[in-house]
């Protein structure tokens, strides 16, 4: 069976219209996921089940205004987390008395470099993107597809579960 590439690099079997049949449609991914979970709960072999989204669209939710100060603060916070990780990692290889100093230094240096990177990164945009946002992909509907030889059984389970 042909495969489609995914973001993780792992191949995913495609839903071939010659071998798969639509057994149910849903307005949200969560509802389609519940239907597949129901099939699994009823001991249905879900390895050949597919959830297919149709009419994909991108939605970007603006979360706030981005200023030089906010970019600096967010950069410092991000850098501090990275510095904590590096400090803890390096702290594994030092004597007990030095451990806390290494961790605190890692957080401080991470925050300093992160704030500088955040400030300079935002400054270079020259006002072209003065907002922060979260972007996601959604579909207008989601179909549950099952191999043709098991489609009727899947339909009965999903109908009974509704």
C-alpha cells in the first residue's frame, strides 16, 4: 500500500478509495476520535481505520501585541529554561558544593542571552509583525474510513454508540 510522509518522517498508510469506505462523518476531530475509540473499545481492529480531514484551513489567533520589552521578557524566560536545563546537566558532573552555583549561573546566563536574542530578534522585524499569535490547522469535517470488508461492522458499532 502506498504511504504518505508525515512531519515526523514516519510513513503513514494513505486511505485508498479503492480499499477504504466512509462509515461516519463528524464536524470536529474530537468527535471522530471518539468514534474510533468506540470501535477500539468494542474490540474492532483499528489498524486499518483512518480519520480524514476535508477542506483544511489555517486559523491564527492573535494573542497580544509584541513590543521590544515583551520580546525581551519572553526571550529571557525562554533562555532561563534552557539555562536551567544546561545547568542541571552540567551539575551532574560537579561536587555537591558547586552544584547550586552551576545551576543558578546557567539560569542567569540563559536569561541574559535569551533576553538579548529576543530583543534583537524583534528589533530586526522593524515593526512588520508587532503581534504574537498561535496558528493551527482545522478541517470543516472529518470522515472515519474503514477497509471495505469491515465497513458495515464499523457502521453498526458507531450507530449503536451514538
